[in-house]
C-alpha cells in the first residue's frame, strides 16, 4: 500500500514537471496566428487516436484571436459519413501562446513553434475517457506542407516520448474544407 501511494505521489509530481519542459513560441502573436490552418500530421499516445488513426483524413482549424488573449477555434473534420464541426474557446493561461480548453478536456495547449505563414507545431496535453495523453499536431496554411515543416515535426514529437508508430501524416480530403479557402 505504501509503495502504491508513493508511486501515485511521484506520478502526480512528475506530470507538471513534464509539462513545463514543452516550450512556447517566443513572442507568440495570436492575431498573426489567426486564419485558416490545415492539420496535416499528428502524433499521440491517446488510445482513442491510435485506434482510429488509420481512418483519419486532414482536418481544418479556422482560428480567430479574442480580445482576452485567447483563441476562438472552429474545427471541421470528416466523421463517419459527414462533416463534423466543433467550436471551442482556447482560454489564455499566463503566457502568450499557452491555453486550456476545458470543454474538450485539453488541460494544456501550447503553440510550440510557428512561422505564421506556412507551419505551426501545437502541443496538447489532454484527458479523454479518464486517461491522460499527449497530442502533437502539425498545422499548415495550405493542404501541401512546406518543406521545413515535416523535419521540425519529426524533431519534436520524440522529445515527448512519442514513437514513430504513433505518427500519422493525414491524407488530403476534398470534404470538410470551410468556405474560406487558403489566403494568398
């Protein structure tokens, strides 16, 4: 019993420390980050993701900065037979580029790296169905990924303990693309 309690305490102490090691984009600018993004690749240790990853197509995020320093995010993704849409408020937590999304079970969301014009790496630590997991998403402003983006993504997810078999390059889909197409 003492070993179990000690193990539980150590895990609880470790989780916040592990989160602190994921850095934020320096001088994150929510207004420059706003606009249409395509989710072109993901890596996660989430059991739900791993069970569905062979059937997931590319999805989109239409992002708008809020006056409070957060983000309003409109997500569109292909469901079983139709497009699904979800709107979520990313609430600012302390530093610019650091959020939480209680409605989706996202405990920690961080913009890790972006050039604002072609790619972004986003880290999400979440709780789903009672389990905690990490998710890393690679965003692109277009359906075609810039050459430097996959390398930046491949350099990042192993630092979180995610293995190559947890990574998915999402296939392009003509469905569930919002009316606001890529901006010039």
